[in-house]
C-alpha cells in the first residue's frame, strides 16, 4: 500500500510528491466532480498525466484539500519546511488531524507506539531537524506508514447530490 500510494506507476507516470508539487507550484484549483478530483479551468492547464495522477492519489489529495491545500496554515514543526511534498502532507496530517488510537500500534516489527504524547513530541523534534538529519529517512517512513494506515480514512469522498425528479 505504501508503494502504491507513493508510486502508482501502473496507473500514472507521476508520484504523489510530483503531483503535489505541480498542484502547489501552478496553484491549480482542485474540485470534486462526478468523475472524481479535477482541475478547475482544465483548458488552461494541459499537463499530460495530470488526470491519471489525480485519480491515482485522490484519497491523499482529499486529505491535502481538507488541510487547506496550497493555502493551508500549518504551524511549525508540522509545516515540515524543507521536506519533500509527500512528507509535508503526512506531517501536516499527523500534527493537525491524526487521532491516536487507544491501543498500541505496531510501527514496524518489534516496535510499537504506546505513548502517543511522547511519540508526537519525538516526531515534531525530528521534523524540526530537517531532511538532512540522519533520522530523516526514518521519520518520513514512519509518517508514511501512519498516513497509509490511518490518514486515508480521513479523506471521505464528498457526498454527491442526485438530481431531483420533476
């Protein structure tokens, strides 16, 4: 699932990080349509692979939109400045939307999170050290695992209105 989330190569040529970067840099307005997420004023943004990327990463992009999209006001350290686009999304979700479960969570074999307050403080400290820190790869991997396991469920597809019968 993690590989599929970050590299949906079978369905599109872009990664989640590339998709987020394009949407942010070009200030694309994403809207929910009957066909899923689409770009408003699509004719002005003819990018090969964009529609496939929006379809492949729709759940993650819906979380990004729920956080405020490109205009999100995310406090430090959850803003994850200097980190890659995907890690920035996962960090903002973890800092602002994540509801820790009551039961311990196995993060990897032989390692479980039991004290969420302490773990949250640890993630914040490691994010503040930046992506050049030796522990950077591990915190990015941890956030990815948590997002795949818990975050995608926070991105419910908006209810579609059905036309009224006359």
